[in-house]
């Protein structure tokens, strides 16, 4: 009887100790395990394959492929372009990110209506194809380090504009990007928030998108990521491929210099 | 209208580029270019009107500028912002500051409202748990704001209706109604001032924080 009680007490103490050791970790540990499980297979692969096919496929009113599209390193070059975007393009005289540049190519090479496509909602029609293309192009730079150019005057101007947008407090809740992403080690509910005013680390923030989102089963490019941030900030709607989204992306991209791209990532 | 703004944006950008080949445009020029780009890039969607970014008040404008500069606001400017926000606080018409903490808990949990996907008529949440620890039963809380666990207890509030509790009760109401009245560039939304929460909802949140029976104070 005495022995039994002793054993019980010991087991109880052990249980308590292990519970105490585990307790503060359980929530984030569980999430980490969930994320590790997700790595087993990333449905982004499917979008990647679709994107590669679309690149080579004759499409649009001009029945042409995208193989002559210049994403910054010359027509047809797709390896390594992603980690240098957004950048200035002399032909359009604009700073462009991957998605707005693909939009330009789909318009000039294939004859798609640029304005019409930009107006199309995410996840619909040609927007889906654009996301698949962006996923594939990004995947072709997987493992490379971000290294955006700041040599052109307009790239410098866009960095400064992007910084101002990042700190722009507005909307019904006075939120700016910095409200959530301006400090180290913060959370919203249980979600860790990267500090985006500096390089947040390999595969974090800008270096993770496009990404497949398990929670809604959707593939999101950076444009949609920023769009949903703005929605949650209670801002009005940022136009697809608008200068504000490109400048903000450039600011995040320049800050991520040296971060290894893991795009397309998989997210909860 | 939209087209002319776009044209203007491009012209402004080009002008700045020509002017600033050797060096960057001035900070003021970059501010104005940013505003031009904001006007051209955002549009109204649902209840999220474009004015939310084009008609920003002085509080947000000045705090954003300070954030960009990486320097805190000048003390006098900060004081002026706090005073004007304090004056704008609407105190409870009937003098009743505390509502029902149970309803307050539900409001604190909800992060709904005022996005372009929220129905305009739906009730808004307070978003409290997104940033604050409150009742200990809720382990999914954010850390952007300070912990509010035992908010009333730590401040010695055993009877919120007592004269001794009055200053803290009023401060709590004021802080929720208009956070910028006490800290010019606080990260916290101005729940009452901005029309996020109604007077009744603020009452319930105050109760959640100060009612001795609220789980926050257990």
C-alpha cells in the first residue's frame, strides 16, 4: 500500500514535471509539428507544373508563347530573375514586380487585355494562370539569395515610397504594416509576426511568397498576400499590380537582401 | 478621373526622376509622390472607402512621418495630438462606465468588422485578443500590446463604482475610446472615436477589464 502510494506520487510528480516542461511549448510546438507535416508534400508543385506549361503554350489573341518574355535578365531567361524583382524595366519605364511584369508580357506577347486582366479577381480565369506562372518562375530561383537592384533612380525612389507605405497609418483602425511587422518577436493571436523593416531571415516574409495556403487551399502570389494584409488593415482595395503594391514589395525585397528564397512555400 | 490621376502620378514620378538623377528627391517630395501613388492605387471596395487612405487625419499623418524618420514625435507636437484626441473623447451619456463583462469577452474575442469583405451592417469586434492577453482561459492571445490579465486587480479596483476607482475607470474608458489621447502614436485603434465600437460595446469592454467578477481579474 505504502509502496503503491509512493509510486503513485512519483508518477504524479513525473507527470507534473513533464507537463510543466511541456506546457509553455504545447501551442507553438503543435504548430511547428503541423508545419513539419505540411512539408511532406506541397501542392504548389501542381501550380509550378501548370506555370511551366503555360510559359511554353501558344495562347491569347496573338496565339504566342511567353518564351520571349523579359523578366529582367533578357528574353526567355527565367532562372534567378525572381530574387531580383521588383526592378526597373526600360521598355515600360516602370518598376515592376514579377506579377506586373508577367501581366506586361501576357499583354505585349500574347495580346491579352492588360487592364481587363488586372481587374479580374484573384483565383478567377487568367488570374489563376498568372499565379501559376509566378509560382513556376519563383520556383526557378529556389535556394537563391535575394539581391534587388538599387542602382536605378526610380528603384531608389520606389524604396522610399515603399517605406512610406509601410509606415502609413490609416483606415478605421489606424493600422500600418509596421503595427504588426515593425518589432521583433511579436505575435497576433498565436501567429508569429516577422519584423519586415530588416532581413527577417531565410524563407521568411518576402522570401516565402508565392505560397500555398493549406487553410483555404489556395495558391497566393505576393500581390494577393499584400492585398489580404491591406484588407485586414481595413484599408481600401489596392489595385492589382498598382504602383503602391509594387513599391511596398520592393521595400520588403530590398530589406530581405541575402535571405534565401524558399518560394513557393507552404503556409498554414 | 482615375485616368487623369494616373497620368498625373506618372508625370510626377517622371518629373522627380529628371530632377533627381544625381540625388534622391527631398523627403517632402517623396511624401507627396507617395500620396499621389496612394490615390492612384487604392479604390473603394465594399464599406472600405478610398477616403480611409486619402483623407488621413493629422494624428496618423504626423505619426507616420515620425515612423518613417525613425524618430519620436517632438514633445510639443505629441502633446497637442494627445490634447485634441482627449477633447474628442465621448464620455458615457448616462455616467455608466461599466456594462456586462460576459458581452465584453465576446466583443474582445471578435476580430470582425470594417474590412471590405465584412457586411456593412454586421457588428464589429474589438480585436482585443489579437494583441493582448486578457482572461487566462484564452491561450490564443497576441503580444503586440501589454498583458491585461488582472488589469483591475493589479490597480486595486475592488469596487469599480467607488469614488476611489473613478480615475482608473475613466482612464480605461478614455483609453478604449481614444488611445491616442494618452499616447499620441499608440499602436492601438481608437475604438470609440473611429466608430469601431459603440458606446454600449465600450461599456462591456470596460467591465471585462474592471469588474472583479470578470475572468480577467480572477
